[in-house]
C-alpha cells in the first residue's frame, strides 16, 4: 500500500490557487476549506448551506450550489472563471450518507409501484462526474489544473449501504476518465 505524504512545501503551493470545493461548508469539505484557506488559497465554497459564521475562511466566496443540477455547477465554474480568470484546483467532495431505503416500496394513487429515488447516487456519483466534466472543460482551455475526488473505503470494502457503496466505487473507478 502506498502512503500519502503531504509536506509543508506541498501546502505552501496552495497560496493563490483558485480552488472550488463542493460540499465545502461541513465535514471533510469544511476541514479542507479551512486547511486551504490557512495556506492562502482563493476559495469558492460550493454547497447548499454556507460555512459556519465562525469559520476562519479568508479569501473565500460561498456560492449556493446544487451538485445534482448541471446548470448550478456550470454557473459555479463560470462565475469562478469570470471573477478569477481560471480554476486551478477542483475538490469534488459533496456527498451524503444513505438517506433512504431504496428497497422500500412506494406506490402512486392507483397502486402502481413507483421508481425509487436515488439521491445518494445523484449527489455522490453523478454530481462528481458532472463536476469533473465541467472542470476538465475549463482546465483544458487554460492548459492545466488539478482535480481531486473524495472517495471512501466503502468503494473497496463494501458497506451495507447500496447507494453509498455503489457511488463511492464509481468515484474510485472514475479516475480512468
């Protein structure tokens, strides 16, 4: 197994880097936002809710973003490029845990079985894929950029959470894009 070693020199390279972090207002995303901000990155925090008011996030802009909406993601990237001229780093991090039982039957008024909703797949997989697609589009134009996708051990160990495990496995495999 390969170890990931991030040095102080690596973190110093964040200074002035225009960075989009989806899901940047809570959890892993907020921790990453705080780390990047403390090293001088220019942050665009994309989430449904803003970061906590007491979070130390200088040089940051909150943009309400729904990662399940192509138009919302496209507007996020376009605004970032309009304001900063580029996107150096994307951290596609927005995600949720299993929020509903996809095997619970739901029926319409006539008793017909309804298709389940797949919110975890929409957020944790398709939101990441769409975000990466848009980032690649803009980064190709500027000739460079870095993309990081938040994964999970569920992608290779499996969990009794069908949507979450499937989504995180998809993120793990999407590095072949």
